């Protein structure tokens, strides 16, 4: 029996999934998907079908001599004729025209760069193994221990060219710490598929060897650089530059043979918050590291009514997570419908671009401010927050609800919610500093995304529908330095939170001041 061939490098999967499952609200990506699917439909209705029909019944055993002849003829000349026909060139023109129409809406190189950096951040924070990532699994490797951080239902592996592009982004930034493992993976995958050229690939085994050799050289590992350069010359023996490199590396090694064994430890590139980075990443990995209630009796769970008639009817389960700073989690503060409704209200403002929201650049999140007049639900929530905390959350004593959406790799660097400088724009509301934060988790995430309190040394996993409350200021009005916190990168999933920031004014009788800075 004969194998099916797909012309034009189109895979059957790409054709059958013409109109992808993306929703129209996912603006750019949706628009692209529809246009591309039109092109594919155009191709499939004419050219593709024609070639397909040439191969019909080719899987059934050939017993009829006429059939045998026509089958051989189809494969020998008909297919070639169709491919070289005028019709084929018309189709290729249609494909190009369609591409040019959508080209400016497609992701730019900066988007690819941002996505690659997001992958590397996930790799760092969760100590993910590159080989595993390339195979579609999310494993943390510490020493010889391997932990599955997330088990996807469907494995989605990366190609050699995918790994090369990630490595290249790091390489171009002089970040050999990240470039090396990704280029290693690219080299190993390219080696395994040598000779199977893919139309969509930009790089080849030679490119990967070339970059990896130079990355090793830059990192001080001359012997690796030498053996990779020699391998390169097996494929491209005429490359003058590489021949010169090989001579240079050989000379270096001859001059100082100790380089052969020298283990070079490459440093991870400096990132902001270096001093707090290790604690932060450790807290993100443990996904909720607050001490258990058995260990510290002062931490407890209770049903909160706060003597409010509103809450007597429907008490909310309160879990005290930490005492200094005082952090509590209110379970089921909202229900699924309410959470969905708030996400929906914010969505038009949050989704700037389907593609860009998939993997985002530095701040890594999009936010929307929802005024109480937008929907009665916001007023209900204000009442609920007020009843629960005993604080006045009417404007101007609290800000509008801020809804934040994090894409994959999205995170929020360590920060304080309160103003730490007298010139902060937070004082424009003329109601003082942000005395407290009330943060609602509007979605669950599959992996990652915990809220980490760096100096206080604990983290809270995302608990859908729960709300986290903490005081940002001491009773004296001074900022509580121990509230430094961060949103850990989202490994898998779509994280949504809503913040209600409560200000100092309006709370004078609800949270009386004290001159003791410890309070
Ligand atoms: O997303 C988180 O877990 C933290 C968010 C946060 O700190 C903020 O929005 O100010
Ligand atoms: Fe915050």
C-alpha cells in the first residue's frame, strides 16, 4: 500500500483544522485564523482536492493490472504535472496574496522574543528541564529528583527549529546561560532528523552547531566549542570561518590543556531584585508554603460574620494565613457566576491582542478599572467587602475594582501596593495611602501563579473565588516593609485577579491609629 502524500507542505491536520477553535473575541488571532482558513479552503476546494483524488484508493491492495498501471502513472507523472501546472502557480499566488493581507496582524519578531523570554523565565523560576519542555512535559529537576509540576493531557512537543529560535533569542542577548541548553536541544533534535528538510524551518543542524559552538566558546568551554565546530565541518567542509575557528580552538587548547577539563559555571544573567530572587522563586515553587495550622495555634479558620447582618445570613470561611503582616484568605468570597461576570466586564479592556496576551512582555499583565456604575454586581461586592473587613470602601475611600489578567508566563515582580514616596500618584485621590489590599482570585490556574510574600516568607496558591486580605500600613500609617509581594509566573493557565485597594481616610474609626510602629 502507498503512503498518503500532502502537497505544498500542508499537513492533513493543518487542513482539517482550518477554522481553529479560537473565539472571535480573541481579535487578532481570530482574524488571522479565519483568513488563513479561507485560503486553505480555497486550496482544499480546488488544488488540494485534485491532488488528493490522484491518491484515492491508493491504500487498498492492488490486484487489477489497470489499476496498478494508473496508480503508478499518477505517482510517476500526474502528480508532477499538477504541481507544475499553471493552476498550481495560481494557487501559490493566492497563498502569497492571502499572507500579505494578514501579514501586519501577525505576531512581530518582538512578540516571538517576548514569548521566548517568558519560556526562559518559567524555566528558571520552576527549575524546568529543557529536554522535558521540548517533549511537552513540565518537570522540575533538582539533583536526581524529578517532580512533575503539571501533566498535560496532550503532549505538545517542540521541533528542533522551535528550540533553536528560543536559544537564538538568548544568544543574541549574550545570555549563554539560557542559549546553551536550548541550542543543545536543537542540535540533538536536528541530528535525529537530519536530511528531513521542513519547509517552515528557518534553521538547520549547521546553524545550531555554529551557534552552540560559539556559545560554548563564549562561556569558556573551548573543548565543547572545538568538537561542535568539527562536527559542523563534516557537513560544510568548505566553510572558511569555521576552519579558522577550529584552528583557533586547537591552539588555545594546546596552550593551556587544563581547559579541556575546566568545568565552567555560567552565571544566570542579572535580573532586578537579585537579592530577593532566590526567596521569591523558592516560594513560587512551593506553591503555598504557609505554615499549617497545627504548627501555629494562633492561625485558625473560622466563619466570619463580623457582627454584620449581611454576613450572619451567609458567613464566609476565613483562614488566617499569617499574623505579621496580617494576611487572611476568605474562601468562596464570590461564586463561579460572579467571577465569570467580573472577568466578562473587564475582558473588552483587558484583551488587547489575542496573540500578545498569550505570552507577554515585562509587566506581563493587562488590567482594567471597573467603576461601580458599570454593573450592580460591583456595588454588591463593595457591600460584601465592607461588611467583611469593617472598612469603608465607598469612593474616594477605596479605588475602583482593578481586574488583572495574566497570560502564560505572566507575572508581577516583587512590589508594595502602598506608596513608598510622598510624590506617588496614589495620593492624587486625596484619601491617603493604600491601607489595605483586598484581592479576589477570579480563576484557577493549572500550574504556577501563587502570590508570594517575599520577606514574610510564605506564598498563597491561587484558590478560585477566594479573596486575600492584608494590611499594607502599620497603625501608625507607616508602610509595612514585610508586605513585599509578587505574583508568580503562570506556568499553565489563565490567571485573573481583582484588586480593591482601600485607603487610609474613612477608616479612622474603623481601624484606629496607634503610635506604636509594630501594630
Ligand atoms: O497576582 C497576584 O498574585 C498579585 C497581584 C498583585 O500583587 C497586585 O496586583 O498588586
Ligand atoms: Fe500587589
